């Protein structure tokens, strides 16, 4: 079982402690994946508007989060 699959399994647990820890870990993983793909899209020349459209957010939101001042 992959780490992500294990976290998804644990997130469905009846134990709130295990479920909440898994949700937090999944949130961190998703943030890392989003940053990776946003950076890759920017390297490939995508606009903030194109990235925002794929993420279902405004370009201001994605730029604020992933633009030069949003990193770190």
C-alpha cells in the first residue's frame, strides 16, 4: 500500500485521532503536489490564468499563493 493510500484508509478510521492526523498529512501532501505542478506549469510557460482555471480558483489566488512573494 502506498503512503497516500494508507493515509486515505486511516482518514476513514472511526478513531478521530487517527482520522484527523491522516487528514492533516493528506493536506500537506496535496500542498506539496500543487506547488510541484504549479512550478512545472510556470516553467512550461503557462499563465497564472491557465493554472488558476485548472485549479478552479482565481488567478489572484494562485499568484498570491505561488508567486514570488507567496513562496516560503
